[in-house]
C-alpha cells in the first residue's frame, strides 16, 4: 500500500533529525513542497493523500541528499535573494542574506556603471541592475562554471542586455574603464576556521570561501589595483567578515581611498567596508 504524505513527512523528519540537520521539520516540508510543486503552506491540505511512485522516489532522493548536508538551495536549484529568485548549483556560493546589506548600501547613491568582482551566481550585480534601469555592469569571476549560472540568472531576471560576464583573475581581464562603483564579496574565510564551518558550507566551492592564506588576500589584491578602474570619487564596497573591519580598513588606507567606513549588519557585526577613490 502507498504511504500517505503525512507518513512520508514523518519518516523524512526522523531521517533529517538523525543526521543532525538543524531544522528538520522546515527542510522536510520545503523538500516535499518542491517535489509536489505546491507552496509549503499547502502541505497541510494533502496530508492524508498518497503521492505517485515517482514523486515518492524524488522526495526520498532529496531527503537523502539533505541527510548528507547538501544545502537546501542546491537541492531545490534556487535561492531567493533580495528581490529575485536566483538559480544556484554547487558551482556557485549559495547567496547569503547578509550580502543584501551590500546591495542596500550600493543603492544609497546613484551609479550608471558597476563592476562586480567574484560575481558567482551574479546575485549582487543582477540585483543592482534590476533596481537601476539605466545602469549597466560587468561581472567577473575566475570560475567559468559560475559565470554560466550568472548568465542564466541575468536572462531570467531580465537584465542580460545590460550586463556582461567575463572570466578574470580579479582585474586581469577587465577592460580599461573607470566604473562609478566597484563591489566585491570575495573569499574571506581564514583557512584555519574552515574546519569549524557547518557541513553545508563544505558543499560550496572552496575558491568562493577562502583564499587559503589569511582571509585578506583578495582585499589586498583588489585594493592595490582598483584605482585604475574607479572614477575619482567612485565607490568601492566590500563585504567583509565580522572580525575583519580593522584589517580591511588598514589595507584600504594604504592605497588611494578616502572616507573609509566599516558598516554593521542587523546583528551589529561588521559586514561592509565602504570607501571612495580620492579625487
Ligand atoms: C564569496 S563568493 C561571492 C559570490 C557572489 N558574489 C555572492 O555574493 O554570492 C566569491 C567569488 O569570488 C570568486 N573568486 C575567487 N577568487 C577569484 C579571483 N582570483 N578572481 C576572480 N574571482 C574570484 C569565486 O569563484 C566566487 O564566485
């Protein structure tokens, strides 16, 4: 006899609990809703029903992946970020809600041209262009696979005409041009703390997480070369780790920047470093 939605859900929650998944109920419901192609809030209406063999297999497979601590977004294939839904795979960093602070800060002033260094899924550049219909931008990443996802997102969100993506080692393949705004959420995790991260993070590309040095190398490299690519008075905004405010300020103060500010997120932890190219 086929199992009911309720019994499949209970079994899934037990399996997720056993594997140490932090929010087993929430994740089991999300995965079930995804398989049944309904909203999470509609599950209660179907609890006594049975589902097809194929749906059951798909659900069990999704739960199995989650027990191996694959992030829910990689299983679903998307992440909602700022105002849009972004396709994500294990080739890109799963966009974090904290990064929305960078978007909000960037939008506080006008810009027409923007460069996003280490664009990954394109979530920063695409969110910015979606808000500014007269702006255009370039997203670069060292990962060709990530850029393929960014292209998909740019098309789906309707900004593909106004952005370009290029493989580049930071500025190595960026054309000689002075942008109004440069943004970057580079890999900033110190290699010594990688082992303490949640098992989910270990499914993300390593090159998106750490520089394998001291977590500050990308800031140094970007700060060193940014002057050439930024208009006088143009802004550079970095996402930073909660304990990197002083160190990143120190890096920026060695180059051509003024108005260097460290900004906090909603948890009052350092999250952004903001500065301007001197005029
Ligand atoms: C923390 S992820 C950020 C991704 C995306 N911008 C976001 O906020 O979700 C850092 C990104 O930088 C890219 N990256 C790492 N080293 C790079 C380099 N030397 N040049 C260009 N991109 C690099 C990684 O491939 C990754 O996509």
